[in-house]
C-alpha cells in the first residue's frame, strides 16, 4: 500500500529522505543520467524562476517513508503546458500499479491547472532510430504504457533528429492533450522551443532548436496512431481530485465506549447527530481509518501512563468503570500500587472513567486522526476526524475531561515531519493537553480560545501569561474569554488568533474543533449560533492552510449537526476560493 504526495522543496527531513531515495531510483533506472542533473533537482524545486519552469516532485511511498516510485513534473505558466521529466518505480518493487497511479495523479493535476497539454520524451521503438535491441524492448513497453492514457508521439517533425551525428536513440516527443483535440501549429512551436531551450539549452545549439521548431507544419499537429493499444478511449471528464472534497474519517469503534452513567454527556449520539447533517451536503468523501503504529502515541504520551491505561482497560469486566477518587499529588515519585487508586495519579478530574473499551476507542480515534493527517500529506485541503472520545485535555502523563489520548497533538507531531504545524483550539474549554505537550517546543504553535480558567474547566491552565518556556517561549498563545461571550466578540478574538497563526506561517493547521461554544450547550456559557459557526469557518478558510479538523467537545445534540454543517460550509467555501 502506498500514498502519493507532492514535494515542492527539501525543507523538512521527510522530504530530504524522499529525495535521497528518488536519486537512488534515478541512478538505478537511468544510469546514463549525468550526476549534475541529479544534483539539480532540489534546486529546481526551490528556484523555479531561475529555470523558467515550476517543478514539483510526486513520490509514491509507504507510510513508513519508503519511496516506491516518483514523477518529476515541470510546469510552464507562461505557455500553459507541463513537461513530465521523469516517471519511474523502484527496481524490483512488488507493489503493482505504481507507475499508473503516478501518471494518473500527474494527469489530474495537469487538467486542473487548465493547461494545453502534458508532454514527455520517450526513446523510440523504431529500429532505424535505435540500434540497441534490448533498449528497443524497454522503449516499446514505455510507449505502450503511455498509449493506455491516450498519449502518442508527435509525428511529421524533426523532433527525434539527433543533435550530433553520432547520437543514437534521439527521443520522440509524446503528447497527452488530456482528452482534448491536438493543439495548433503555433502553440506547438512555442512549446517545443520552450522545452529545448529551458531544459536542453546547454546542449542544443540555437540552429538545431530553430530547425526542429520550424519543422512543425501540421495544423493542428498530428500524432502517431495507436500501435500497442487497439482501443483508446481518452477521458474527457474532469477528474475529481482527492483535494476537492473534505476527507471524512469516522471512528468506527466509538460506540463501544458508551458510558451510561447518569450525567455522562459524552455519548455515541454525538457522532450520529453530526453525520445526519453533514453527509447530505455532498462536500465529504469518507475513508476507512488506517491502523497506525503505537509509536506515534509514545512520541506524545508517557510510556508508564500508556501501559497503565492499557492494563486497566483490559482487566475490567464489561460494564464496569473506575472513577478517580484519590489524587496522590504529594509524592509523585511513589505512585500507588492499586490500580483503582492509581487512576487519580494519572487523571485530573473525578468524572472521566476507565472502562473495558476506553483503550480501544481512544486508540481508534488516534488512527482516524492520523489517517486524516495522511490525507493532508497526500494533498487534501481539508480532512475531518469525527471521533470520540475527544482528546485535547490529555497531557503527556494524564487523562481527563473525557480525553485519554491527545489525537490532535499526535497528528501535529506526525505532520512535523512534513512541515511546520499550528494547532488552533476552538473548543469552549482550554486545550491544556496541547499546551503542556508542546510548551517547550518552537516547531508547533499552540493557540487556544476558551472560557477563562477562573470559571471554566480545567481551571488550572489557559491564562494569558502562559506563553511557553525555553525554546517554546512565545509559541503558546491563550485567549481566555468572559463567561458571557457572543458571536461578534468571539469572531474578533478568532481574527486575532489567526493573525498569530499567520505570523508563524505553518504548512498545516490542526483545528481542535469544539461545538460546546454553542448557545445552551450543557458544558458551556456562550451563545454562538449557526451563523456564527459559518462565519468562523469562513475566517479559518480564508487563512488558506491545509486544515485537519479534529472533533473535540460539543454536547447539545439537537444543534451539533446544524452547527457542524455551517462550520464546514464556511470553511470549504472560503478555502476553495484560494484555488
């Protein structure tokens, strides 16, 4: 199994590691490629203007980061065409369909850029142009591959003329007009000149370039008929890219965590209430959650807490819960031996129980949220992790506030391998978990808008003067608000919070999404309505960052779905104005 993601720089470790592997694939599959060409790829990504081509690298990789194949695409915005420089898979790779998946992704991106055509070079299958019989077979296989997508060599030109008399196997120019008719003569001449000058200017003399350009006489240009594929059906429909819908991942194990004790408001009906309103919008594309290694949880949470949580949940009988009732804060170095007493050692309140299924539901919530993070890495603009139990009150070593694992923080940690990350917590209650976890770090900005801790849970954190320590000084920002807060006041604060996010300039934004800011929520005191949620979604969408929304609080079930729908309508409408 693999994913495809787009790289535009080598700023981050995951990207640098991917490029090392891309280079190895290039050296293996194209041994004649000059070392200088390989060295140039990172610079091409960083300095598009210098090369007059905007370069993107698409890698097909496993979730562990092993690159199975890649495609290097160059885009000429002035002439509206794209040039596929390389497409290759790892030698001996056992994953089928890598090349096809990469080409389909590149083709979809090209169509959505509104370009005239996608072009690439392929060595000839004509024995008179290529004397190497072994190479001829490879060339035929490549041309057959392109024919399946409706891409064929340009004919009746001198493009495949060798630059030097002793050159062998000068390439065809293969053209994919993306389901449209071939372009006109003048446009093709400009495209050929751009390819030869911008890519081969150091090798091709100007006289050779002029000769090839002037040899284009057909209007529109002509392509070679199919040779290897009998029936070619070009796709005239505009494909729906994965980034054009909100990726929705629902915790399919949330209902097993059903605490039926009186007054316990974190109930399974919360999920169905939201789904009932957002699914009919047509904005969402649902994915099944993937299973992720527990190491991502261990990068955020204390191993002792993790093992305790797992052990207790596995030991409890169905329907039995443990509630913390003793809080041994006097001697943290000597934790109690009894599991029921030890609950208070790891918890911050008296109303978050441990039961048989809490571990399973919380671990699955993490899987869902990391699946959404993966979607952003692949190029999606919005992903929604609709999960329970929530997570933003869970710190490194403690649980509480119905939260066991901090899914938003774990996803942020995962995303730091691919870019800078900001967490914006818009739950009614302070995001103490993210604050404590990242308080000494400067690679993740944590911002929280919440009820002032003088009256709102968790009571002990969320003050304005808590701004981070050490390397993290200045990278934690709190906006505590008054007990009575309306939509207009909230929106002014959200604008200030987003200004802080903008100064940080993240590559990804994780939104800890609470619906308990709504009017009459049983755990809140504010009065936001449906129009406010729409406007808040708009403001976040206007910021333009890829957004991972993680469901946190919200307990007034009759308005949960309406408010969620309004928020996503606002978020989607503004973010897609950025296209």
